[in-house]
């Protein structure tokens, strides 16, 4: 007997017909004795429809009221899905986020789960019911309805699975699983049977977007085995867990990620004094701008000046330039250069640490293709390079080929 | 400084544009220092739209899930209305039934309010906010979402007004107020400035449907002055309270009600023994059939048999006949006659008790018009007659003319 949490997103429950299919699919998969919790999102376009109503009323929706509004979306789905189970002769009970014990902080529209008290969900399961839980929503200690932001239903599913010590948390998507690269860019990308939490997090950080980092973090914390599955292909899917269990670990590199949404900023001729980097980057942090790759280079040791190069996401570029500009007189640097025609290409793999040749292999692949490398940055389990934006597809392919060549 | 609860129904909040109008109207009416609670229903066709989704999934929606589903309707409205206030510069806060402390029993889809704890609503008011409360919904002690059935938003508004000791509960409708008769039937019907709770309840019981009896009962219990107001006409409206305060009380009769949805059943030739009426009517009660007017008449004192005549609502007629038929052998009566071509016409007035001529006046008006009276029944504040269905309009008019003739 297993306890399984299954999550279906908005496109899987977009119509009453699809909701009935989800109910059938869940019952077909269910082994005798299995306990099943189903977490669902709002039906298809519901959120857009609700936002269209908002637009007619205000351009400054209070965030608390936004959550009050959006939380209705999942509440509709859970009632209908519970009814679909009942229609198939399977007892089921729906739960709002509050009823499922999803307690969050007060940060409306992107609240974080603080704790999960699944008592009522457990009670329903022990009565032989399937529990149908509204994803994406929670409740504060004060009884305020909150939502969890993008990918919130994944987060609900993983958090519940963790709190209930579920055997597995299955995230159904319309892709087959997690790939070694974006298959739209790299046709040879292969589906990974397993990845680790840290690889998954690193890939998300580097721009590959299958699962929300928050859900993966919760999975890691609660030791939840996350199975990213396809709605269409029963055999496909990727397991996300703490460590590899299969032979597949021979591939030290688990993924090639790319991110075209970056811009490079170079602050040139900065006097080389202690606290210079702090001055710039604390100002950026205060303005809530995420700085990604940072490289400090000595321009001229005689003049005692350095260049500071870093990347930000493209939408933050103009704010960044304005902010850095304000520091020019104060800090006495020479100038600022920006470059929007860049992209970041990264390789990720938890086994990288003990394998010193990875960086050389990556740089070699790029060099052979004549692709110039700008900034380089590394983490424990990744290496990233800034390259010209128009070469990103080519770069992803040559790197992927180099690392996954053994694959037949 | 007054505390005012205002309720707007689904047609008043059917579109974002109308929601904005409600917000403006509330702010225009609001005196400096007034505290305002607005109770709203689901937007226009929302409930129908949700039921259409249900129809595609099941014909036997579990009632708990029905409440889970329908409660989303008001939740959408409150978020949008709170946003509309904010857009006008007025701080506002929305409340689900649960957040407003509307505690009910577990009778899903027609739950009764057991208690109201308006602490959070009061807090919002004392912070200078307008409180926007979802009508029609509540929560059980176990945290289950319930709905209150037809007219539930009126019930929420009156219950909240009672618990908060509001100065008045304003129910906005698309009629001008409460009339002495249905204006579609009796063109001379006049709007009443005041009626009592008991008159209102009696009129509802007798088929006049402006306000749900449950809301009026709660008003009576909590001594809430209910102001039935028009969305379109600011001066119009009727006060429902315990006693009259105005000269208008000179009219002993406050309303002429009619109900065409009745059928007459005559059980003929019943042996006149103790317990006979009990046997029939307890069987009806077990089957949840409401029996209205009951008359027992002696057919023949020599044969010691009687006739029992009563009315039920038309949709219950066939069940009633089947039920009574089962008793025929057991009770040994002669036969059953039914008549669907009847209607009930009633006069209602709290001052009726001390005025013995009312019944005679009513019967006189009907006699003059040549309208035959079948069954007659009376309560403390009403007299009802069964008449031929095709004469109901005429009857309402002649009776109304007789009692309200003094009116210019």
C-alpha cells in the first residue's frame, strides 16, 4: 500500500471533459489499497478570465484581494473533480488550501508555506476517500487566504507529500520529463530518468524552467521523491531525488541550460579599494535587482584600477544602468558599458566536483565552434559562460554533443 | 455615526461596471463617520455558469461539493468590490463567510446560521475600512464551507446586522419596496412604508415573495430594522420592524397575497374516529409534504363519517394522492377527489385581531364579484380563501380595492 500525491496542472483540467479524464486516469493507476491525494490547479484560462474582470475595475488590485479572487479558481476545480470521482463510484472529498492545512506567511500573491497540517486530508484517506486538494493556495495564521505565486500547485503537492511522508509526488505535465537540454533547441536532448534536487535547482537557477525551484527545495527538505510525469505517455518521466540510484550516473553532466534573458554590465576603471564591490552590489540588492555572474578583473595594476563585470536579467537593465550611473561621481569610475546581445550557456551535474576536466571540455567545445566566451562563472555543480546571443543554439548543441556523445 | 449593513444582489453586481456603480453608490450614501458593511451575492449568471459545468460531470453532485463550488461565486464579487472601493480611494476589506464569522450547521446547500462572530469585520470597520462580506455562505464548526440556500445573501446581511447591532440593514432590490399586493396583478397596489416582521412572514408564507422568511425571522429575533430599498429609486423603500411607527397603521390590512401554486385534496367519507387526522397528516409529514389549509367537515352525522379537505403545493400533488391512496383500505374511506384549478387569496395585517369585521369584508368583496369560496382558513394575522384559479386576479383586485379604498 502506497501513499501517492498526484498533481495536475491547469491544462489537464481545462474542461469538464478533461476533469473526467483525470478522474479516470487516477482510478486506473490506483492499486488496490493505495491512498491517493490529487492536487489541482485552476481550470485552463480561469486565471486569465478573472484578471480580465480585474482590469475593468482597477489597475492597482490590492494583493490581498488578488489572492481572495484567484483562490476561487482552484476551489472550482476541486469541487468538480471530487464530483467526477463520485460519478465514477469513488468516494472523494475536496479541500481548500486552508482545509488541507497549508499554512503560509502573509506575503500575498507569493506566499511561502510555513507548515502543513494534513490532519483532515489524512482522515479522508483513512475513510477510503481520494483527497482532492486545491493547489496554489494557503491560509495565514490570521485566516487570510494567500496564493503561492508561479508554480504554486507544484509547491502545494510537494509540501503535502513531505508532510504526509508520501511514497512519491507525481507532477503531471505536458512534457515527457526533464531533458538534458531544451528539446526545442537541442534536438538530441535526452530525457533523464533521474536528477538530483541540487541539479534541478541549479538548472532552474540557470534558466531551465520545468519545475519551480521552491517546489524542488521543499522536496529536498522533506526528502520527497518527485516524479515528473507526462499526461500522455505513461512510461516516460523523471525522478527527482537526493541521490542517483541508477547506472545513468555515468553521465557526469546532467543538463545543458541556456538563458537568453541576460544582459552584461561592465563598470570600467573602478579604483581598486576595499569595499568597492560592496558599494555597488549592496545598492543593487536594496533595489531588489538580482545580480548573477560577477567577475572582477585587473585592468591596470599600475593605475590601481579594476573592471567589474556582471549580468542582470534584461528587464532590470535600465534600472541597473541608472543605479550604477548614480554612483559614478561618488566612486570615481571611468564609465559603464552594457551589452544586451549575450546569452548564458551552462552545464550542470552533481558529479562535477570530482571531475576536473569538465570546464576544459566545455570550453573546448565552444572554441572548436569558434564561439567566443565572455564572462565565466562556476558553482559546485555548474559552469556557466556568457556568449554572443546569436550563437546560443549552436553552443547548446555542440556542448550537449560533447557530453552526451556516448548515448546511442 | 451609524452602523449600516447594505446588501446588493446578483443583478446589482452582474458586471465589473455595475460593481463600480455599487461602490460609488455606497460612498455617495455614506455619511462622514458612518461604518458600512456591504454584503454581496455572486455576479449575475455566475451560479448558472457553475451549474452548467456540473451538468457536464454529474447529475448527482454531492451537496458538500456543490457548496464548495457555489461559494466561489461570492468570493469573486467581494474581491472585485473591495478593489472597486480601493480604486475610489476608500480602504476596504473583503471577507468570506468564514472570515465574517458566519457559523452554520452542516446542512449543505441550505444551512442555517447558528451564530455570528463578527470580530474581524468590526476590526476592519474600526480601521476605517468598508467591510465587504460574501453573502449566502458560511462555515461549520468543522471548517466545512456551506451555503444558505435561496435568498441566502439576505439572511447573511440580516444576521450580521443583528450580531453587530447595526442601526439598519438595507436590502437593495430591483423593486421599489414591499407592496400591498403584487403590482403585476393589482395595478393599484401601493408601496407600504412599513410592515411588521410577522406580517412579512405571513405574506411570505402565503405566497408573496419579496424577502426570504428566514431573513425576516432572523431580523425579528435580532430586532434588526430591515430597509427594503430600490437600486434605482432613492426615496422608495419599506421598513420591516417589530411595530408600526407611522400613521399608516390605520390600514388594518397590510397586504393581499395570492398563490396559484396550490392544489386541493378531498378525502371523502372518512370514518369519524379519534386519530384519523393524525394518521393522514403524520404520513404526509414523514414524506416531507407541507400541508397548508386543512378543513374537516361532517358529511353525515348519522353515518358517522366526515370529509377531510386540505391543500398542498401543486408539485406535491401526485405524491400526495399516491400516499393517501395507500391509506384507503386501512382507513376505510370512500374516495379521494383532487382539484388543481384553485388558487389561494389572502389578506394579511397585524391589526386584524381586534377588528372582527375583516373576514366579513373580504367574503363580501368576493361574493359581490360572484367568486365562489372553497376552503377558508385563518391565522392570527391573516385570512385565506381557496377560490377558482381563473378568478384569482379579479379576486385580488376587488379585495384590494375594498381594503385600500381610503387611499387617494
